[in-house]
C-alpha cells in the first residue's frame, strides 16, 4: 500500500512538473495593448488578451533607406526621407511618435487628436521614455545623435552626439550609466549619463537595432537581425536580407559582457524591438520577416523559447487589399510601446 | 633654303581650315570657361564665409524665436533688419550649460530719411566690457580705447578713418574701417557701443526726423562662445530649450546652409562641364582623325622628304595643343568676364556672400584651367597622331591620291 501511495505521489509530482514545464512554454495570458510603429506611417495596435488587431494612422508611408543613414545615401533615387513611423513612447495616454523624417507627432489615445510637434531630428529609430519620466529620448539613424525631448515643453532639450546611426537607449537602475546601440558600428556605447561622455563600448559585431533593459536591470537585450554585415569598411548588405544569423543578444549589465546569443534565424524572424512584461517573465518581440508580414512574437525570458507568433500586418492588409509598394513589398515594423494592464476599448 | 619648323607647319595647318579651327577653339573655351567660372564662384563664396565667420567670432547666435528667418537672412544676404527681445535673455543664456561667454548686441537700421548721414546701414551696438566679437578687431586701430563717440565702419559704408558719421542726429568719430569680408551683414554695418546706441535712440525723438524705438531693456541678439567639449549645435538646442521665446542658431549651421546651396550649384555646373568636356574630347578626337585621313598624301610626302615618325607625331600633337590652349585662354577670359559682370546678380539670386579669392589663387585657377584644356587636346589627339606617325611614305602618298 505504502509502495502504491509512493508511486501515485511520484506520478503526481511528475505530472505536475510536466504540466508546469508545458505551461511555461505555453502562451501567457497577458493584459495590455501593444503599439508597434511601421514604415507604413501607422501603428499596429494589438490587444494582448485577444490578439485582435487595429491601427492608428500617424503619417504617410516612407522607407528606411530613403534619405540618409549614417551620413550615407543608400537609396539614390530618394534623396529626402519619406514618412513612416519608427518608434513611439507612451506617456500617460499620449503616444509620442518619432518619424523617419525626424519629426515628432503626439497622438492622444482618448481624444484621438494628432498633433505635429515639429522637426526634432533627421531620421528617428527609437523613442524611449527617460529615467526621470520628464523626457523622451529619440535616437537618430541619420546623424548618430540622441535627442532629448521634453514632454512638458514639447520641444527638444538636448542633443547628444553618440555614434553614426543610433537606434536604442537604456539606463542602469541608478540612472548613472546609459547604453546606446549603434546599428552600423555594431556596438553598444556606454555613456556616463552626467557628463554624456562615452566611457566604453560593447562590441556586438552584427547589425543591431534596439536595446531594452529587463525589469530587474540585470540584463540588457539587444536585437541583432543582421541585415547587413559590419566590416571595417562599414556595413555591407547581406546578399539577401537575413542571410546571416538573426539574433537577440543578451548582455550581463554588471560585467558588461555578452552572456547569450539567442538565434532566431530558423524561425525566419528578424527582431527589431522588445518589450518586457512588468514581471520580466515574457518578452514581446517585434520582428520583420522580409516577406509579406511582420510578426509580434512572445518569448519566454528564461528559456528564450518563442511561444507565440502573431501576424500584425498581413491580417489587416489582406483584408483591406493593401499592396505594399516600398521596402521590396514587405511591411516593415520596428519600435514597440506597451500599455500594460489596459486593453484597447 | 628655309627649314620647315614644327611650329611653323602647325600654325599653317591650323590656318588652312578656319571654320574647323574656330569650332575646336570654341568647344574647348566652353569647357575651360565653365570650369574656371564655377570654381571661381565657389572659392569666392567659401572665402567670404570663412572670413565672415571668423569676424563674427561667435559659435551661437541667440535671436527672438519669431525672427529666426530674418536673422538668418541678415547673416547670409546682409539685409539690415531690426528685431528685439528682453535684455534679461542675456542672463538666462549665461546660465545655460555649455555657455562660456555671452555678449549682447542691439541692431538699429540707419534712417533712409537722413539728410547728412548714411542710409540703410545696420548700426550694431555692442558691449565693450563683455564683447568677444568686435573688440578683437580693435587691435587693428593701435589699441585705442573704444568710447561712446567712436564708430567702426564696415567696408561698404562710404567713409574713412578720421571722418565723422552722423546717425539720428548723433555724431560719431570713425576710428577704423573693417577689411572686406564679402558678408554684407558685416560690410554694410557700423559698430558703436551699446550705451551709445541706447543714448542715440533716446535722443532720436528730438534730434532726428525718425524716432528709434529701442530701450535699454531690449537687445537684438546674444552672441555665445561655447565651452570646450560642447558642440555649438548642442549648446544651441540647450539655449532654445531653457530660454523661452528665443531661437539659438549655431553659426556653423548658417554656413552649412550656404554650403548646401553651393554644393547643388556646383554639382549642376560640374555635370554640365563634364558633358561639354566629354563632347569636346570626342570632337577633337574625330576632327584629328579626319585631319590625318585628309592629309595622307601630305604626310607621305613629308615622310619621303625625311620627316621622322617622331616629327609627324609631334606635329599633330602641337596642332592640338595650340588649338586647345587657345581655347583654354579664351574660355578663362570669357568665364572671368561673365563672373565679374554678373557677380551682383549671382549674389542677389543665390543669397550668398561673395569675396574674390586672393590674386595667387586666381592665377593658379587660370593656369590650371588652361593646362586642363591643353591636356584635353593632347589626350584627344594621341591616337590620330600615333596613326599618322606609323604611316609608310609610299602607302600614304598612294592612298592620299
């Protein structure tokens, strides 16, 4: 009898453990709304509970290669930047959206009012709320500057020259140190935040995009889809976008060293931005596919397994009969902002 | 018997076909003229900007936000403009991170109604105690202390040292004139002290036909020098953010605006010049091939009379060099006349400052353009000349008949 009881208990424990492991790799139940900026000039709005899709139109479409990147004209036919959104910071109920032509627009989620806040930089990648909550930091792909934008005065407060083509910014917990990712140099620069001077760099070695700090401030995650190969002569395009390794690079904040490279090449995902859930257990990853869709993937922050992939372009475009005319026909998304705990009304 | 020299033969050949000669000379003149005039204009504007920016001495200019475009226009095209902001802006600017020095200036346009003064001059009042923009020039005037009755005149102001100038009923002693910068903002201005400017304005109601409406609690601009380790662009952003109602402009941004305008013009001229150059090269090549073909009998006879292969080669090259160097000289002369004649129109249409380059540079440009033209001719004639040199006398005479 005792033996039987022991076997049943053992089986129950095994079953529970299996269930826990299985549950860990199941899609989590999330509550919130994600806003993902795209070259089409609108934000994809995703209900994280139902995965329903909507959109907010901010501006007209524009490709990333139009105008200047890191001082270079990659698209000789389009000397001036077009429209297109690339990142948005959510402050209260206002989305402060950075555009590919360096303008900033504010969209109020309650009143649906869109306000043009004017020319701030040249070509924005990331739009990240600063540590004090008073400013948003826009990273510029054209000139390598980080623009400090004051929310109250709604104008730029500082411009910090960092690299050649910067995309993301993140801070240590004490706010004394900042990390800024430079796409074309494949480096994350470390800045003393008081003096705004560069004090070091972490070499990633691939073509990188956004960086995000996990909620515990122990890991800095960097998207490295590697559309270009970083060489001594500068970025050289891969023969086909994504031919190289597409990765999420994880950096140990304390040692400032790479601790992991999560390869998502086989998933045909080219991650551009990330958003951690407030508990730090899950990561939403906005990914390009360079095909007919862009994807929002849900990754387990511990096991680094992708547990869910949701179409955030094709679903709408197909229904509306939209044909993409820029970026070789691929809908390209980038920056993500999440309103945790609030689903769209 | 008179010996037939190389140059003598070449000149005679050139004279034989006048229309062909003129066509080649004119096409080469078009190339060298375009090259010379485009380069001359670019160098002149660049020099003017460099001299003007050096004279300005400020990294950042702070102006009223609503008058930003007026200020930019004034800097580039030198249109005298008046705009004012509260003088407390100066203290606020000094508090901004990255500002090393800040000094105020006030602008007053001289009256167009003035009977005994100079009209349409920008009077710039500066503060000698904090100034770093105007006072460095005072060393040019034997270190003389600048007082409230003194004035320094820009190059375009019709006066000279030792004379007096009268503005709004106030008389000033001209203690010096500035060397030409090409920027009308400086050349068409006269500098007085801030106190003198306010005093003149206060008394203008009784002493002049027109009253100047500026009070001591108003200034037009604040000139800023930035600390080491800060870029002017960064400090400009910080000032625009921290001080309400103003716009800070990095002077290098104004310069880059002009450079952008210029680079478009330069690219256009270079494209046109490049097309004309290729056409001229082809034209000369074709014409000299025809010449060789036409003169086969003559070449054969010369060879039979003892002319060497080298002589025949040099003969054609000399002809080409003579024609194209003549074209080069004509082109630079024409280009120079065009630029000199239309300089004022160019400055007005492009809104750019203009200062002729140094004589040394102009001579170097002249020589360079003529050399390029001559090399073009020689390069185009190389192949036909080598064919003419390789011709056997008998074969050439027979084919030429």
